[in-house]
C-alpha cells in the first residue's frame, strides 16, 4: 500500500516511522511519503491561508497551493490508478472499523491535512472530478489540524494488512469485528492486590469461556454503547443473548 500525506507540519507524521509501522515500511508492506505543502507556495512568506469570504473568525487554506500539491502528488501511476483522497475534518463522515477495512483493500491512500478553519471547498470539489474524495471524522471534537487524525487512521488501516501485525488473529477478534465491544482481559498472577481472575477463565471449559466472554461483551456494549446493539443484525443475537 502506498500512502501519501500532505501537511504543513511534516514532522507531525514522524511517529509513522516508529515501531510496528516502521517495520511494515522496512518490509515494504507500506510506503509512506510526507509532502510539505509549503513547497507548493511561491511567495516569500510561503502563505497557505487567507481570510474567509463572508467574514467570520480564523483563516481558510488557499485553493491554489492545495491544487498544485494534489496535482503533483496525486498523479495517475503507471496503470492510471489514482489514490483515494482522504480529508480528516470534524465535518466528515465517521471513520469506523468498517472504513478501516475498506481502506485496507485499496492500493493507494492520500491524506490531506487541513488546519485553521479548513480548506477552501473548491479543492475537494475540483479533486472529486478526478478521484474519490472522502471527508472523514475520527470523532466529535475539533483538533488543530488533520495530522493526528492521519496517525489514527493509518494505524487502524495498516494493522489490518497481512504481515503488519505479528499475530493476525488478534486483528480479527478485536473490538467491533463482531459488532460488540471487547470484554475484560486477564493474565497472571491469578490473585493481584486481593483481586482474583474470574474462575471460568481457568476452568479449561472453552464452551463456557466463550459464552462468558460473549456475555461480558454484550453487557459492556449495553452499558457503554447501547446504540451499537441496534446495528446488530437480528440473526447475530441468539435467545440467550436477548435474555441478558
Ligand atoms: C479540513 O479542515 C479541518 C479544520 C479543522 C481541523 C481539522 C482537523 O481534523 C479534525 O479536527 C477532526 C477530524 N476528525 N475529528 C476531528 C481539519
């Protein structure tokens, strides 16, 4: 998978080169190229923003700079492929595990990191004439820029790629794979600060253990994210589940 990131703070993306993702880059499972938006300015001040039409607080990122940068970075490759252009924004569609799975199937992702009050809308409208553009939110809060959201999304996507995680099974069993939150986990010692591990987990009865884990996941989901239960297809809840 090819990943390009356009930003005015390239150094913000350095963590992508550390640890697990760094190894994935070394193993050539992913390539990460970070591009400094200011390289596409032509004025002495390297201006990337300007005042908003219609007034209001803050600044808006200029279309010309983004247009040149995207033309340069998102050039069709040898077989005419263009990237999926992803713009992190509080005003975007929710980024979920399902989005991560969709992106993990793509050969090329390009991330546009907005700052200030956002990017001139014509940048997205113009790019959408050439490639699919997803305006995506990682949560209902406002960051200073899109860079942190890119770190989140790249990690969520890359961990799904074969060979990136040491233990691929965990990618399958993690939260949200069956639509429920993950229940509690335990490891040695059996007793810690007067707190014991639930007996069922040491029973060796895997049918009982699986049922206990599913009950814990259902209870936690009901308590913390009841709306996720509405999403579950009826056939995914058996009569035992409903009795909880
Ligand atoms: C594109 O325009 C802007 C403007 C302001 C901030 C940002 C950065 O993204 C977020 O703040 C965000 C992403 N998901 N949840 C919050 C982008």
